[in-house]
């Protein structure tokens, strides 16, 4: 389960960083429709920081062992691979 959480977090961070590269600012409206809208402007380092953190998290996903204590070939990690 943790392996999929790391993959999802990495993909989310990469997509959010790519979106921040494409937009300059976003207008956030209140949920109830009343009140003043606020403008969100990300700092210059935010897109590249999110993309790099997401890439490192995806690489961490690749380095985690497979679920259930088995390697990709199907052998249990505590057993020798060849007999």
C-alpha cells in the first residue's frame, strides 16, 4: 500500500508543478459565492521545486520492495533466488 501512496504523491507533485509553470496566477472564489475573490500567485521556485520533489518521490517508489515481500520475479525475499 505504501508503494502506491508514494507513486500517487510523486505524480501529484509533478502535475501540480507543471500546472504552476503554465499559469501566472489563479483567482480563488469563495465556496458560498459571497465575499471577495483572492488571487493566488506562486513563488518562482515553486514549480521547479514541486517537479523535482515529485521526481525524487517517483524514484523512491521504484526503489521500494514489491508488496508482500516478493521481488518482481516472484521469489520471497527471505528465500534464496536459485536453488
